[in-house]
C-alpha cells in the first residue's frame, strides 16, 4: 500500500514495488470510462509512473506518465519524450500519448512538477469515439477511435502501480475516481 501523507486522505507513492492501492479485480468496462484524480507528481521523466493500471494483456487500461520508444506508434503518433498516456482497447489496444511539451496548450513536465496539486482526467466515450485528457479542468489532448472498449479479466485494478508492482508512481495521488 502507499505511504502516509501529510495531506489527509492522499497517498504518497515512493516509486517502490510495494506501492499501490488495489481496488480489486473483475472490473469490466465496455462503453467508456472516466478517470479523475488530483496528483502532485515528482516523476523523473524516465520509464513509467502509473496513475492507474488494470493489466489484462490486450484489454488493459492505463493512465500513466511514460517515456519510451513507443511514442511513434501511439494513436496519433507523437515525438519521443515524456507523455501522459491513456491506453485502452478500442478496436485493438491503442495508447493516446499527450506530449508534455508545452505546445498547443499542453503542460510541460516541469509545470506538472511545480509542487502544486493538478487535476488530471482521462475519458473515453464509446458513443462518439472521443478519447481525451484534461489537465486542471481544460481539454489538453484528444483523438477519435471508433467502437466500444474491451476490458476485463482477472488482473487487479491498481492506483499508483501495476498489479505486479513494476511501474510505481512517484508523488501524491488524492481523490481518485473511476466511472
């Protein structure tokens, strides 16, 4: 489980394998979803820091900070560098990677690591196909994928890590909601 935090109700994650809050297994989504939370990240910009992940192979759901070589295969493709990613199976597994580059109204990683709380939300609406990421109440990045999403399986849904403990968040997470 995550460590104690001076902010009542929040969880502090120290990027260790044991960090994470399991919210159970067997969660299934088929039409869409919304993930909403407050974060105070201290991610160093390398590897992966999971805000939320349900690792069910090709039916996984993830909302995470990432910096890897897969950005060009994201949908839509983006340049290499740190991103905030929403991964879902919508007619095949696809990640929408929002570059943290400060362009087109998107925040930089430094802006998100300014020591203040930031609200982040990720949504997918199966009726419209819109996949979107919001930061501090403003739409910052979106794309359209058609079809209902596929999710489900035996893997645990975890706030701040993977079910195997390999991609722990660094920083604080509060008021996490999954709809």
